[in-house]
């Protein structure tokens, strides 16, 4: 819920996982509510491929490797299929 503080332990775990990920997909988020929005930048800073699926522009679009503006219900299945084939 917006405006509520995140549990610092949970946030720390999320940051650690984000630093280790190879692909970070932000889906349906404006990426403006901190600190969760900052995870996209953490992923990009640590070499993850950043993919944003959102109808509107976000502050992280320029850092993203790919920006998808299709409806989520259409874009996400195609994206996940493509990523799955690439990892085989």
C-alpha cells in the first residue's frame, strides 16, 4: 500500500535478490514510488537486463533494455515465451 513503510528486512532481501538477478521485469508500475521503484535501477546497475512493461512512460525507460507498451495481458505471455526460448 502506498505510503506505508516497508519492512527493512524484506526490503534488504529484495535488494540482495535484485543485485543477483539476470533479468528484471517491471510490470504495470509507474516506477515512481520509492523505495520499491529503485529496485529497477539497482538491477540495471548490477548488470541485469531491465524490461519495463507499462502503458505510460516511467523514469527508468531510458535505462531499460526493452520497453513494452502493449497491454499487459498481451505483452507478458509473449515476453515470457521469448525469454524462455532464449534460455533453452
